[in-house]
């Protein structure tokens, strides 16, 4: 299974920290976020990676190169200076991702999720990893049915008191998931919601370590906890 790492965002909420460098290159213990993530994925047995880049993407290409120093393959989907959002970015990279299920992971998360388990999540066109709602997304995004399918938040399950969970930025997709889309910038969430209605999305709830490093404060907290 190939893995796409989403690394094209500017990271504007990081303020001056990303004036000169893209957010995936911010460091924890002297190693960039994207290198930490790549090494985790390699330890889980993944060897083929597609990284989308945009803002100061040449810096990410310089740091990761072709993956040779890790004995893996890294190729790039370059979106130039205009990022295509999550959906558009994955769509552009489809020719590099093959014709079978592939994993997608945000470059700016800090987690101990067992990525090797994603290889078995190919029952439907997509699979989502959900986590407890952080303070900045208290309403959540999706629910998980008892059968292991993703549900939209306005589903009857929500009316029964089940709480919606937050999408972690970790997922698995089949290329056909994007069959109705066209080139350009577009978000991923609307496609997910349509596919949920068609019962084409499974999901799981993960309760381990997960941090979205979206602000300087969260980056500082991860740096402090890993000293």
C-alpha cells in the first residue's frame, strides 16, 4: 500500500514560525514533523510515498529527497504556490498512487497510531480514523456505527445521543472514491459525506496519542513532552 503525506499547506496559524519554512519542517527534538512521520510509517513497513507540496515545497523536497537514505521511494505531487486543498491535492496525485487502495496522512499530526493496521481497511471505498473531539472542534465531524461504518453527524444515531467524533487526518481511499471529481482546488469532507450516504465509508475510533500541530502552542506542548 502506498502512502500519501499531505504537506502542501502554508500553516498560517503558526504565525512567524512558517514565514521562512513550511509547517511540516517545524522541528521536535531536532527532527522535522514530516521526517518523524515518515520514519513512523517506514517502521510500519510502508516503502512507497507520495508527498504533495506547495508553499516552499522545494525545502521539503530537499529534506526528504528521493527517500534513498531510508531505502524507500518518495515522489512528489507539486501544486506550485497554490495549494489545492485536501480533496484537490489527492485528486492531482492519483496518477502517482496506483489503482488500489492507498493511505493518506496529514504531515502536521503527532500520534502513536498503529499505521500498519491501515492495510486491512479496504472493505469499502474509504476508511476514516476518528478521535475524541479536541477543544477547537467540540462538535466533531462523523460518527461510527456499531457495524464499523462512518455516519454523518445528522444521522439518526446522533439523535440517540451518540457523540460525533473528529476526523484525525488519517484515512484510506480507493481511486474510485474520486471518480466524479475534476481537477482544481476542493475540500475532502463533501466527498466523504456523499460516500457515507452511499455506505461506502468505514471508520474506527482511536483513543491513543494524537495532536494536530496547528498552533505554536500545540507545537510547544509536543516539544516539551518529548524532551
